[in-house]
C-alpha cells in the first residue's frame, strides 16, 4: 500500500502564461462548425459530452469520414476485454477510402503528395489522387502476381519517397498486412522484425540520399533476409542507381514487377477488425513489440483527429516531418491526410542539407500552411539561431504542431516566434504507437499553455490514476490512463498475447477499473485541468523521497540560454536514494566552463527547487538518440554507471555513447 501510493509524482513547475487562440481561427475552425451544429456553447461542454458519449460520438464520426462497403452493426464490442472491437459486422477498405473514392471524384486532379527529393538538383514531384490510384493499383497487381494474398505480411524497408505510401496502400487494397521498418535501422533491426512477422515479400530500394550522398539500402536488406526463410521475394525500387548484388529468382525490380500490369484493381472488402498493419515499437525489455492495428478504426480516427486538431481545409498544404517508418508517418502522412483528401509534403532528407535553411525553404517554395514536427527538431533548429528562419518567407503557415516528447516551454516559445511570427498556435499532441492517433491535444479553439498537451480530445477519456485506480486530484500526478477504448487503439501484439495483456492491462485488471489502458507515461494536471506529460513511467527519479520526472529536470536545464540539450539520470546515493546527474550539450559557440555548470545548477534550483538541482553536470558533445530523436536515457544511464549498454546499433549516433563519462 505504502509503496503504491508513491506512484504519484510531484509537480514542481507551474506555467502561468496562457496563449488564447485568435478569434478568426476559432470562428472558422472545423470543430467550431460542428459545435454550432450540435448546439455546444463551450469547448469544455463539448469535450465532456463527446468523451462521456464516446460510442455515439465515434459512430457519428465513422459515418462522416468513411465510406463503408457494408455498414457495421455494432459500434464497439467490449465483450472480450482487453480485445476490444470496433465497427463489427461491416466491410471496409482503407485504400478505397484513402485513394479510390477521391480519384473517382473531382479531387482526381488534386495533389495527394508533393515530394521534395533531398538532392537539390532533382525536381519536386507532384502526384495527384488520380495518379496515385494508378500507381497503387499497378503495384497491388504486381504483389498479387508474386502470390501475395489477404493476411500475408509484407515488410517495407524504404526511405521517405512516395513509393513507400504507394506500397502501403497496395498492401491495404488487397488485405495484405504491411510492416514497415524504419530505413535507418540496421540490417539486424530489419532482420529481427521481418523474421518475427514472417513476411512473404519484402520491399526496399537500391539506396537513398542522405546529406547529398547516395547510401546503400538493399545491401542491409540482403543481409537481413538471408536468414529469413519466409521471404520469397525482395522487390527493389531503383532510387539512386547505385550498384547492388542480385539474387536471381528472389529479387525483382519494382519497375519490372509493375510493367504491363493493369492500373485497375478491386479493393477487397475487409472485416473492420482485419489487421491493417503491424508496427514494431520498443518496450522496456529491449525486444520489440509488434503492435497490431485494425483497418476499420484506422479509416476513421487518424482522419477525424487530423481534421479537428489541425483544422484541415481544402487548400491546405500539410507537412508532417516525421518518417513514415514511425507511427506519426503512418497516421499523419499516409492514412489520415489521404482519407481527408488533403495535400501532403514528403521530404526525403535531413533538415541540414545543404544547410540549416532547408526546411524553411521547403515551406517557402511550397507555401506549406501547417507544419507538424518534433521538439528534438525544434531544439536543433533553435541551436542554429533565428538567422535561418529570418531569411525565408514563412507567412503561408497558419498552424504549428509538436509530437514525440514533452516540448520544453523554451523551445515552444522559440517555435512560435520563429515559425509562427509570434502568433501561431501550437498543437502539442500527446499519443503513442499504441494509440494510433492523438489522445490529448489542443484544438484550434483551446487556450494554450506552453509545454502542455492540454486535454483529452473528444471521444477520449484520458485521466490520471494512482496505482490502485483512484483518480488523482488536480495538482497531483500519476499514471496517465485511458479508461475507455477508442477506434484506433492497438488490438494486440503480434504472436504475444501474454505480453500485451501484461504491459497495458494488468495494473488495473483487479481493480474496479478493469479495462483501463495503462499508457506507460507519468503525467500531472494543474489546477485548470491541463495535462503535463512528465515522461515514461520508468524515467522517474527518486531523490530524497521525492519522485521527480527526468523530463521535468531536463526541461528546466534546457530553458537555460546556453544549453541545447540535456539528459538527466539518477545516480545511486546512500542518503538521498538517487542524486541527479545531468549530461548537457551547449549552444554552438558557448564555452564549457565550471562557472556555467554552477550557473545551470542555480538556474534549475530557482525554477524547480533545491530537490531537483543536479548534483553534477557533465558537458558532452552529443547525446545518444534514437532515429526518431528521442534521447536514450537508458543507454546514457548504463554507460555512465559502467554497466553494459546492450546493442546500440539502432541509435542515430551510436558514437555518442562513448563520450558519456563514468559517474561512479
Ligand atoms: C512520448 C509517438 C510528451 C510519450 C507519437 C509517449 C510525448 C511516447 C508526446 C510514444 C507529447 C509523444 N508530449 N510526450 N506531445 N508525444 N510523447 O510510440 O512518452 O514513438 O508514450 O509515438 O512518446 O512514442 P511513440
């Protein structure tokens, strides 16, 4: 009992600034149109009604956003908890909703994608919905000719080029299940996942461009599938023209596969619980979890959340900068925007090629209206200073977004100022691979507090429990949970039901809150009910009896004007339990002095209080990160304590691990 009560976390920082949405944004927003139609007077009233009546709400949204081949008979079925089902009894196809119906309408000539290659001497490519439909159909017919059938798994290991969504949509059309592995993963990373999902076909490219160079990709794919006996064929899209090894009988060029294939292909009507894809995500054990998502819910929720949160209008140019290999790309570059029939950017390369002006130039050239990116990217650009954004015309932008980790108020303000002319609202969306869609997020009508993902969206019921399932009072923290199911929720782990039940459902199973989803993050709510995500459950420090989220200390450190990034770990301490050790990178040009260390410590003491003051600060050139930009505290902690770091080859910058000093 005593131990369980410590699930609560301390709230140290209170943010007092509020950024009200401008009246025209509110008045013209999609959500406001709906509120007026329904007669809701306030945002609060609307959010509460939709969340309490979530089944009715999603029923309406499912009918609004999706064309069903056969109508569903049950909106939500919870008879086999924790295996929830949505929209059962119906028939649906993702690609029909995402592409075919637009290609058959007056959206036929509207752009689905604007593709910006990394090499600056290659032209931007524009792909209409009509063209996309044909490319998808040819590949779908090609896959069929290789023997791919409904339920077969197809592994995709491809860079950020339009052929990746084309391959996803081709699979979805015929009921094959795609499993994308981020192309930055090593051969081993790809191999483990291909083997786990027993893919029949894999698709890759000869290579890809990174910082101006053509880099090999097929070579890694070859190594990965050499001992993956399930893989009968490897389809290879020629992106760079670099030399590749070839295995006759197994390998086939994409262009040869689609040569002579019909550009028409029937969409297979699927049970809404049919698996649309498997996406692997890392868990606490190091063995990746194959998260399964279902087609019915996925047709509905990414589109609905995108439409309401980012307020998509007919002429918007939407840019989600994530890689399609992550959930953010699945939901908000491919399925959400396409179901809405909107125009999206795809950029192949890195933000600093040929220089740090690249992203701003892409916005200017393509008149991007909404950008959605990650705090790590914002901090990287922030480190380069305002001189880059000042060179470009960013006035086409009308809304900003953030995802992936808590955005520290410092970066939030910089983002608003430098991308948003000091006036654009920032949608800080909190969600996960498991959730498939945003769970907590502002709407265009929401007053913002920098660093807060505000409230649960309509149709979601996220709240904060202690470990016994009691809701914690405002002003306190605990586990962020979802007590009710939602359409785009994960359905299972591929071939690992036990772990699925244990990781997400076991904590509250024997409480009155059975069926509550444990998200794995710590969060607090302030007196106004705003949510503040504090980081993962296992990323919480225990200092002198206080539970303090690593992320909160990091945010305070990063707010120091000389600091670029920081990672905080707990060092075992006889008296305090743990003491706080911070690894810090400084802004370019700042000198790493002892005085600065002192200054940072005082700075944190002032903002969070003495309990959160790091006892040690170490300057490092770089912090080890995942490919999606998450700082790998676990690795940093192991390295600094002289423990094995495990396999770090999947990191974006494995060499950074060596530079972390020992602290014991
Ligand atoms: C973290 C990415 C704070 C969180 C969509 C979550 C965030 C994990 C936010 C999921 C945010 C994501 N504020 N933390 N706005 N968004 N996270 O599966 O810890 O790659 O559990 O999905 O990222 O990461 P994943």
